[in-house]
């Protein structure tokens, strides 16, 4: 489904992505993209979305190069870490606006809209919403057009426990429906019982890409948090 080949990205003299190679053949995976700050996670996501152009390398999605085919974005649902919406629009108007620019407006997934009870605040202006409520709007929009690939950047930031649980259930459901889902999170414990695979990045490189089952087996730990901590401690001691 996705092939990333020899991806290099510089910001002036700063080498942010250093020869990234990854391949994801199919869906039914929830892949956690983790690593320290400034390791290249956000830049890699932006390359997938064709929001950043690498100096070299390619991102191929469903056989199409993202640089040559902007329409490929229709296959992707994206929830940014900090979403920005027109403050003067109401919640309902925001959803109508997004629907109006998509041909699939009659075939939408409104499950999160209902589960988050966004219908109860449909008349509220986006500028008057709390950060957590804006996150709910952003999450509902990410899933709305039945994307095959879903990218969620720090999706649980600002969400209350109930909303986090609702979103986690939705992620699990869509993973089982064959979707390919990427999640970034600084809180590794949020990924336990959610992620099926882990990509660990450091200084612009992929340190490893493994299934959670393999990671736990190799480290002898029972949670992703403990497994990653063991790897980090071993790395520091080498």
C-alpha cells in the first residue's frame, strides 16, 4: 500500500530525514511512530501527505507517487496535532464546508460525530470551543470519508478519558476493517493494547520497525512502555 524509498529531507543544513526506507503491504495495522523530540516523525508524516517535498527519495501510495498525484490525498484521513479551523464558523458549518469540497459527501462516516455528541454543540462557534473539543472535531473529520490510510498526530492530547476511550475503540474498529493507521504519541502508555507495530525513530533514522508481539518477545516485557524503556536504557549504556 505504501512504499518509502531512500527519503532524505534537509531544512537548510539540518538533515532531518536520513535515508528512510519503509514498506507497508497492507492494512489491518495500527503503527505507532515514536521517538524523541526532533527525531523526524512530523517531517515523515508531512512527506506522506505531500505537505513537505524531500530533496531525494519517493513516497509511493497504491502505486502512485504522491508528488505527481495530489489526488492521492483522498485515500488519507489526517488528524493534526494542533488543528486550526475558521473561528467564525459553527461546528455544523465546519462539517458542511468540508463535505462541500468532497465528492463523497453523501457517503460519510459520522460515528465519531455522534459518539462525541458534537450534534449537541452544532451551533457553537469553533473559536469558542475548548482545545479538547477541537480535537474531537478533528478526529471526526479524519475518519469521515472512509480513508484507507489514517494518520493521527498526538490524537489523545487534550481529550478526557471518556473521549480517549471512544477514539481508541474507533481506531481498533477501523484497524479490524482493514485500514492502515499511523499514530504518533509522546505518551507511550496510550499505545498499549492499541498498536500492532512500532516504528522507532532517532536523529532522522529508523532504528527499528517491528510488530508489538516481536518487540515484547525480544525484550521479555509485557507492555510497549516497558519494552521501549528497556531498549532506551540498553542504548544509553552501550
